[in-house]
């Protein structure tokens, strides 16, 4: 009877060792899958970051009267109105009722009739040539 018991225990031990080896193989595969998934997630995050950077442009704005300048990143799909609004925050200035948003440069062009356009649309329609803008305040006369 003791011999029969030893054989049964030996078979049980062999089966348990076999199950353990199978489990270790499954665990190794799971770890490989996890490492692959982590790489894929990192690659996807990198792609998203690159895509969002391509969707951003450097905006340069000057307040003509105050001679304050600011440069900031803005999404190409932001409207000129949104850029104008953000410009005040970046310049740390308050909007005055008669302020005008315009292109920058020697021959500024008012953008007041185009505020609903996105940066991309304004560029594509030749309303703007670049992402350089100005804010002009009406000055009092004598």
C-alpha cells in the first residue's frame, strides 16, 4: 500500500510540476504581450503629440500703442476671434472698446470682418500671409 501511495504522490507531483511549467510559459507570453502593448501605447502617444504639434503654429502679436509683444502657440483651427482674445491674456492688457485686430507689418489690414475664420482658413484665403498680428487702439485727437 505504501508503494501505491508513493506512485500516486509521484504522479501528482509530476502533474503539479507540469502545470507549473505550463503556467510559467503562459506568464512569459503574458509579459511579452504586456511589453508589446506598452510599446504600442508609447508609440501612439508620440504620434498624438506630433500630430497636435503640427496642428499648432507660433502666433506673434504686438499691441501697437503699448508696444507690448507676445508669442504663443495656437491651434491652426482657432478662429481669429479666439487668437485676438488670447492675445490680451498673453499681453497682459485689457481690451478697449475701440481696439482693432489687424495684420502686423508696414501696411496693416483690419481683420475685424474676418474674426470667424480659423487661422488656416484666413491663410488659405489670403486674408493673412503669416501669423503676425497687431492690436491698435484708437488714440484721442486734439
